[in-house]
C-alpha cells in the first residue's frame, strides 16, 4: 500500500446516544496490540492528554498493570475487543469507563478506539484511523481523538473557592452574582479564571478581593470586615470650623481697620478745635 503522510488518512466516528455525563469520572486507558510495535506511546500519550485536558481521574496502562498485575494485557487480549468483556476488566480496576486502544497493521497502522461504559458494557463512542506506521502520532492527533470520543463537558475544568466567614449570615458575591449567605459549601467554578469575591455585612465596609483559581485546585479566603465609624454631625467637620474661624478673623480685621481709620479723623477735628 502506498505510504501515507502522518495525518488523518481515513477517519470514521460513531457516537451512541447517551445522557450527558458529569465531569469527574474515573477512566482507564487500556490497549490491545495485534503484534504491533509501532506507536509505542499512543496509550500513554492519550492518558497524559486526558489527565491534562479534563477533570477525570485517569488510570493509565502502567497503573492498570500495577493494580491487576502484568496479566491485565492477556485479559484484554482475550476479550478481542468485546465491549462487555472489556467492561469487566474495567470493573476490576474500579473505573467508570474504559478507553480501549486497538492497534493492527494492514500496510498502514490501523488505530481503532472504543469508549466503553463499565456498568452496562455498552460502547459509548468509537473511531478508526489509518496512519503511516513509521511516524509517531502527534499530540494534536491524540487530542483530536479524545475530543471526538468524550462529551464536551469533560473538557471544562473546575476549581474551588472556599470562604471561611467570621460570622454566619454574611452575604457572598462572586463576580457580582449572589452565592447566598455564610456558611457556604465550597464554590465550584470554571478554571483557570480570575474571580472577584465580595463579602458584605450590614454596618461594615465590604470585603473585596480577586482570586486566581487553577484547574483541580482550591483557593481559600478568610474575609475581614471592619465596622463603619458613625457619621460625623455637620458641625463636627473641620471645614465648618475653618469657615467660622475665617468669618471671625475677617470681622476682627474690619473692626480694626475702621478703628484705625476713624482715629486720625477725630485727632484732626480736635486739633482744629484747639486752633
């Protein structure tokens, strides 16, 4: 068969209708090699990308071997791609789903991938691809496989904001949206994202901070709210007394000027009378 460049040569995708899955499942990546040595890192690479791009718990081929022993490869081979059989292996691993990577050669490298529900033994999605056997499968191709196999919600990553309120009843807002009143459970938010957290209490100045939340991480904050001081009466402000002082000073100056102005006039009149 004519060599094919390292790109998608034939791509087939079948998705079985299923309810939308929630993020945070446990997924095992297993592989079956029909005497194929090419693409040695495909399963490990898929597990790595699955861990990086989603919030699911991932069991790699190496971890599966550690849990069930080296016989796990023989068990997968005996299944010959049967979904119910692979589901039983997944149940032994304690995972919700299995992504089975099957490799064979027909001149080209044939990659056949199934996503299997371990509870029902049903295939949730499958795809097949044909690649040049002497070239490594790039990261971009692995990401493309995963995005076609898994629901879009899996690629939304989350973190937590944990607020330790000093007093029950404080109102909490995240980016201006009310989250209720303390005490609150950890707030699950999309990540990575920066959020503004505001905590209010009657008679106190609001507490406002900005937090950077990373995927699969928790950020804790302990708000400190200061009591507002009682407002001053209008006559207690400094500028009121400054104005009063200015008026008094101006009046005194005017009186002094008038007195000084009138004195020479009276002296002049007295001198005239003396003459």
